[in-house]
C-alpha cells in the first residue's frame, strides 16, 4: 500500500504559528514557563532515506532579555551537512515573497550536537537539516532541541521517534541506447557494453535499455523499453557474448497505480515506502517492460530476489534514444 502524506492544518501547526503571539499576551510574565517558549515542526513529509535530509523548523521566543543560543542533539550522529542554517525565512508582506534573513552569528556541528549563537532578537524560527547517515538505516531517530536566553533560562523539547527507511534511492540516471544502457540494480548504475565486458560485470546486469520505434517486421510499438539479457526475442541485435551471464529479471510495467513524489522531484505527495517493496505482487510479470513513457514506471525484482525496486521514468527523448530514470531499491533480507 502506498503511503499518502498530505500537509494538514492541525492544532500543532496552529500552535507553531501563533504561540509566540500568545505568550507575549500572557498575564503570567514573571514565570519562565510562560515567558520563554519553544516549539518545532518537521517539514519533511516523505520517507526518510539514507543520504537525504530531514528538515525541521525550530521556534524560540522570550520576554526576558534576548535569545542567546540554540542547540539540537540527534540520537544518531548525522552525516556531513547536518546542522542549522544561518538564515531564517521572512515573508515580505508587500510582495508575498520569501526572503532569507540572517539570524545566526555562528553555527557549529560537533558529533551529534549542532549549536548556534543567535543575533540580537526576542523571537526566531531556525531551520535545521539532518542528513541521514548509513548508521540510521532501518532504525529510529529522534532529536532534542533546546534554547537559552541572556538571563540563563532554558527551554527544551524532544521530538517523537522517526523511522528511517531501509531503502536506497538514486535520481536522474541517464540511459542511452547503444551507450550506457546496461543497468545493475545492485550498483544502481548504468554501464556501457565495453565496461561490462572489460570488468566482467554481466552477472550484475539486470536489464538493458533499448529504443526503437517499432518491433520491426511485426510493426508493433517498442519505444523506450527495458529487457532482461536472458530474453531471446528483444536483445538479439546486441550481439551479447556467449560468455556473459544472462540474468532473468522479473518486471511489471506500472502506469497509474504507483507514483512517487521523491523520484519525480515534484508533487504528488504520494511516496513509495519500504512496505510497498517488501512483498510486491507481480500479477503480470515478464522479463521485459516495453513502451515506457515519462511519468510511468516498472516494478523490478532481481533474479536472486535480493532486491526489489521501483523504476520511475523522469524523461524520454526519441531523437537522442535516451531515457532518464530514478529508482528506489529495497534489499530483501
């Protein structure tokens, strides 16, 4: 089942937007818990995949003194690039255009802790990015945010635990007929025939990309297609050496019932998650998927069943005989 993520207006979001205003109007201004507040929103809605970013907005506001610093500690140390942005976002009321505003004097990430020294202000919404490391694959991760004002008061907030996917993802892979057209799901890489032959990679090649307008004498459409090397009908023109291993890869073309905003890089806010690749249903499986077009895809499983993947077609080019794909891959344990 595909997971549908939609941004919904809820109490949490409303509190985040207005909490600073509310506490400034509070009559109990002498108490720390009402004069210094914090809150957060997790901006990322898609599955959390190794190498990708989780984005948070962390808001602080104080009635006593000014804001001094903020920090966040991740339960699992993030990869390079983890940390706070030095800029917050300000929406110009006149134009409605978002602008970056410098709100951080210094930003440091040391291990699992990221810390910032803040500019002279009473309220701020910071942006924090967590680059998901390999160490977090298939695990849960949480974060503890905190802030300090110039009076020495401290606030903190711990997030829920977030599941990190077991999947891998790679986007915008160019396949070219007669060129980089031999694809390995294990490597998530396309190779030329010369590379496959020279590096003895045929045992890793799950399919080859081919383009031709028709099937030839039969006149049927062929178009942009992916075919197993073991297929006896569609790869004869490739003159594959007899010494090559010729894997039989299970494939099924998917047109409307599988979409993914991460692979597409744009809406819809529908995403393929681990569960969609764990026990896929190949009701019309073959060792090929023909006439693929942009915004279509194919469910693909390797011969050894070590990997199940979803291949999404970002772009096709008839004149250049090229197809650009993105892929999500799950290693089956």
